[in-house]
C-alpha cells in the first residue's frame, strides 16, 4: 500500500489522493526500512526551499497524533486524512530533521547526534520558522486548512510543540502493551533490512533510548544489568512501550486541556462515537464521508497471546500495565 492509500480510501473521497501523494512524494521522506530512498535529497531540497520562502502567517491549530508505533496512530491518521479540511503527514521525519538536525533517532536522514527529548528552549525562531514554512507550503499545495501530523516520538517533545505551535491539539493514543510489543516484534522481523530495522541504523534508536530515557530513570534500576546485555527484540519492544507509556502517564497526570487521551481498544470497539469525539476535540467540522470510512475499516482484533517477556522486565511491564488500567493479563 503506497501512502496508506487503498481502494476504499480512493472510492470514499478521490480528491484526497492528491494531498496524500504530495505528502508521500515531497514532504515526508523515506525511512531506512522502505524503498525509494533516492528521493530523500529532493525532499530535503524542498524543505530548504520552503524554509527560504517568507511565511506570511503561521500555521494555526495543527493536530499531532502521539503515542507509540503499532498503537493505532497510523490508522487514525489515515482516517483523518480523508477529512475535507485536513492535510495529513505520516511521520514526516524528513520535515522535522530539516528543521532540527538532531531530531533523527533512527538514522534515516542523519548519522550525527540524535535525541528523543526536546523542549521549549529548542524552539528557536529559525527552527520554528522552518517548521511553519514546510507546513504552510504543504497546506497550500494540498489545498487544505488544517495539518494533521502523525509522529509518535513527539510524545517526548510536547514542550517544544507548545512553544512552536500555541493552540495545537494533541491526540495521545494508548494500547495494551501485550499487543503492542508483539506487533513491534512482528513488524521488525518482516520489514527489517539487514542492520536497519525498527531499532534504527545498527541499533541507533535503541542505544539513544537506553542512554537518554532509561539510564536516568530509577524505575529501570532492577533491570539495568539485563538491559546492557544482549536484549532480545521482544524485550526491547517491551522497554520502548514502558518508557513511552511512562511519558504518557506524566502527560495524563498533568491533564493538559489541549490533549485528548484515546485507547486503541476504544477506537476499534466504538469507532463512530470515538471519531466524533476526535472531531469535536480538534474543532473539525463533522464529515460523514470520513466517519463512514473510519467505521468501515476499524475492526476489533483478537488479542495476542501472553508475551514471553523476560524475568527482569516482567515486573516493570506489569506495573506499567496496571498504572494505565490494562491489568496484567487484560486483552
């Protein structure tokens, strides 16, 4: 499937084929695990051009989908892409890397330093102008009025989003960790290319996560020795789910009014009411075509069997499941 477009999407609103192909071809870039990476220099050149153009007015009220990959972020973004007012960008990490050279934790666009966390101090005027310039160019070419940016790792950068985009709306997606971990493991085995897989170029993402997010957190102290060994892929997925959900829990505890917390299970169990709540929260007009498409493609999935997470991690995983209200074995 190219650019998350299938026949159902095209039949529902053919005019939305153009914005998605535009985003896919000229704005989002290609990560390590995909083909067609020859286009990345063209994409980066485009972002330099957008950055050089005068921004007559900033992008207002963008919508960011946050969470962890394999938690329903893609399917929610694809549904919102069909809204008549929306221009949707699916993990536009090339766009972000053009403005923030240390943004790339995967190694798709840069082999220089990378990091997960960014705050208000990182929102320099030049970098903010670069983001607004690229978003504005995309909205203009896509003939849309609202940006939806699905980039899960931005969960670690919400202070930056607040500084760069006052008035932004954030949708934070949660999903049962048992299902997420096994979905990540399956995806990585299927799509990995040699040393480049879910964990970045030669394990770059894992190493950055270990050094920046896990080492300073005493929560991981009981498993620290295990985490510095040869960690199996499923356990790496469990660690990423734990550290991301701990960040989600901090956001939830702060109860910011600009953030809507959704569960993947809720989205698939009651798609119509849940999507209407999303539209209302984002101040998007009702769109029956989009709602019909969402209800036609969202399905409840059978839960995965119990994940065989290694002993040192199992208590930390279960504590995180409990904290988010999933329970230890809740599907």
